[in-house]
C-alpha cells in the first residue's frame, strides 16, 4: 500500500525541482498529448489528471484544460503556469458529472492504491465519445535497481503487462491503441540516480517501507552491486518501461 501522505508530501516538495529533472516525464506527457490531439476538438474541455507542474500548458494544445493533483505544491506550480487547477484525488474526482471531452493522465496511475477506481472516475467525468490518453510505467522499470537493492528493495511495484488494459476495460473504456517504449538513462553512480528520483518526487511511498537504511554504507553497497551487475563503461543504466494507451468512452 502506498501512503497518501507520502505521495502528497514528496510531490509537493518536488514541485520546484520537477521540471529541471523530469525530461523523461516531459517526453511521456508530450507523447500523450500527441496521441490525444487527433481525437479532441479545439476548445474542448480536457482533464489533466495528476497534472503535476502543469506542463501540458506548454504542449501547444488548444483545449480548455482543467488540472487536478493531490499535491498542493504541484497545484500551485500548475496554477502559476496559468492552468485552471484544483487539489483532489483522481480516485474520487471533485466533479459531479460528465463534463470532459478528453482526459490525459501521464505517469500518475502507478502511484495509486486503487488505479481501477481512478479509471472508473475518469470514465464517469467524461462525456460519451470522449478519448483518454494514458501513460504508465510497466514492469521492467528500474529493474537494475530492483535487482541490486535486494531485500531492502526501495523500488515500488509497477504494472504487469496488460494489467492496465484490463482495468480500463472493466471501467467501461474501449482500448483503441497501445504501444510501449523502453528508455534507458545512464548515471555516473547510484547517488546520482537517487538524487534524480528525489528531485521528481519519485521516492519510496510504500506505507511499510524499511526506514533508516539510506546510510552512506548502504549507498556504497548498492553502488558496488549495481556496477558489478550492470555497469557499462563506468556508468550505470536505469531502464524505464513506458506503456501508452488511447481509450474511448463508447456512447
Ligand atoms: C510523475 S508526476 C506526473 C505529473 C504530470 N502528469 C506530468 O506528466 O508531468 C505524478 C503526479 O501525480 C500526482 N498524484 C499522485 N497520486 C495522485 C492521486 N491519487 N490523485 C491526483 N494526483 C495524484 C502527484 O502529486 C504528481 O504530481
């Protein structure tokens, strides 16, 4: 189980560093916007579910965007970008009925205890015929870190292949398109990888995570194992398995 307090706290803290360290997240968001664009008319109402710092405002789309995010710090950044935004949980959306012609939800669902509930909520607030573009991290993401961090693992679980499609269908969505992409980044050492994860708010949020393990000795041990098992020319690879979906609410 994720701790909702940790999600709110860590992403709020990361709001000021997120953009500078979230290049991969930016690419995923842009890809979601490209996926959704042909299916949503100019000036249509679009919900950015888990909007983060509101970078959708800079994707050159002409929609009337409303953002919603659990972290007040993220909401403040999105608001500063000119996004109409409200604080809220996408698993219990603060909208009474169907009012959006499109939904974008990029790299959010993996932080929820009840992603299926969020997919139902997104379906509920959409009008018939609306489209949704999603991106989630699937298994394989940070597999190197998971392998070397061992029993003390600090890597959150990711969706198994096909799981998000099944949940979307059960929530009433029709799956129109899917595709996956693996991105590999390279870090000088394990510390640099952890610093980046912290800067984007992606630290461990499991409610029963082990505490007090991030000592210099622990970090040195992880770095040495990582280097032995996966090091390439002195750098450490970190894999991200991105999975994109285009959904439609069938009338
Ligand atoms: C990795 S960031 C992605 C932000 C944005 N979608 C982007 O692509 O830049 C994940 C965001 O999801 C938000 N989030 C996590 N759980 C949420 C929930 N249950 N309801 C709303 N927002 C949530 C976090 O606060 C954070 O801003």
